[in-house]
C-alpha cells in the first residue's frame, strides 16, 4: 500500500519587543495588529482540524505566542502533536550551517526541551529551518537522539528509489535517517495550481508508483499564502482517507515499518529556498522575495559579519562572567540570527529590524561591556547599505528604529 505524508512547516519570527515582551503594531498587517494575529486568523485556526492527519512542526517562538494569544488553536495543535504527527524544530529559526557548533547544540537541545514540555514525549524527528543542512548539523541532531529529518531532492546527490528514506552517516560517526520530499508535487502545492484543486492534487499523489510520496511546504500555504488553501487541504485529506489503496501517515510511523536500506550523500551546505546553498543568509546571491525589483543585497554580508562578531564577543563575556549576567543574554544572542532578517530584500524591512532589536537587547544585558559592543556593532553596520536612501545604512537604522 502506498503511503502519503503531507508535512507543514509552521513558523513566525519572534515579533515581541525584547524590552517589553509585547508585539509592536505592524501596520502592514492591517486590519490586524500584527502578522501573528493575522496569520493565526487566516491559517492556523483554519488548518488546526487537519493537523491530526498531517506531519507538522511549529516553531517554538510561534507556539509561545499562540499559547497566550490563541489558546483554542494552541490546544488543537498540542492535541494533534500528542497524537503523534508533530516533529521538533530548533528553538529559533537559525540557519544552522552558518552557526557555531555550540549554538547548534543549544538550539537543538532547547528545541527538544520545548517539544517535550508541550507534547509530553521525546521527538523522533526534527525539521531544520529552511531545511538548511551540512554534516555538522546532522551530527548534532543524531547526537541529541533525533532519528530523522526531511530534505529537498536537490540536497542529496541521489535520492533512494521509491521515495524511501536513506541513512546518512556523519563525519562524527553517527547515523540519521533522511526523508526526501517530492519536489515537483510540493512546488505545485506551495505555488499553485494544486493548492487550488483538490482533485488534481489527489491525482498527482496517487499517480506515482513510489512506496512513499511526501509533500512538504510552509504551513502558511494553507489559507495565508493561498486563500481557501486550508479548505483544499481538508478535502484532499478527506478524499485520501476514504481510499483503500493509500495510507496517510507521518514520517515516524513510516520509519517504524521501513528502516532505510541505502545511504545518501549530502549536497552541503544547502537549503530548500536558495539554489546557491545558504548564500541567501550571508551574501548578495540574487535571491529576492520580489524578483521583479532590482534591489541590491550588499547589506546581507555586513549584517551577517556584524552579528557574527557581536555573537563571539557576547559569548566570551558570558563565559567570563557567567552567573553575574542575566541568562536572557544568551537567548537574545541566538534569536538575533533569526533567518528572516536576511531572507527579504532590504535591511530596512521589519524582519531585519527584529534581529537588530535582539542584538540591542543583548548588548544592554552585557552590562559594563555594552558601550564597547555597541560601538563595534555600529562600525560594522555602517557597511550595510539600505535600498532606501532615507534610511542610509544599518547604522542609521539601528540608531533611529532599534535603539532604546
């Protein structure tokens, strides 16, 4: 019997002000107060009833907000996750191949702890932010007890036949199972036309001879990116449930019956949303949210370099002074690498402001070292030019829209 797994990656960046804990007004989310509130209404509340039939992950920072502000939807997510469909995610949405080993380990440990607290069990799988992967990242996952992850077809040199998972052996001598989702079907769900046509979607899923057909998209596809996408998803799952020739299940239940028989090799570093590897989060690679606009991306490398420098300095301060510093410093030092800060087209966007807020708060928490750290950060941010002449550079952005 053919197995079908439909995976949704649900995530929002930490939008709360790190000084107050409240989310500032986000005018472009109107008529809602902010994007969390808007997407919860358009997507999360609507798709909650389908989660019991899906594989899914929710970013811990999104669940933290949802627990307080959308308790009904949160309860539905937790119930579905406890039933078995949920996989974990690192605590923050970092591009792990660009992170130091200590930060990879921290993010994975925190993600597992958050999953355990919410879902009452150990996670078997872990979704990687942007599916960004390299050998060290998978070694950290395997060392933490994670049994599998999910990658795009172009992230391995050759996918196992039949849609089956493969073993990856890390340089550290560990082993982890890797599922490869169907790239063509997933693309046509994420960007159309399948997300608008339940009949065509079911036909594509059942036409392949593979033992396993896996689809993976952003969860926001269903209702936010595509209006009524949640309705189409529900129809697809209901239609499949009535058939006697397919089994709709999770990656974990499939893995329990079908251990990998082939080994896979990574294309690394790589991700699902940048054909240039992981350059979208550190270089002017050409990837844009609005490709029709000829915006420059020369700000990406200086922003990455500035925060890499700050991270190293903050870690050194924390390790020297330890308990004398607020533990929240390490949290802010990690969340300032939230991937959204580089994903879009300008440093003046709300996503880059979010990561710089965390940088500013981490500097403040560093105590006597704060003036030196801020001066060093500003020197480096001055090299990150905005596409908006009225903004100038990252330095001016920090001083006018971030600094408290």
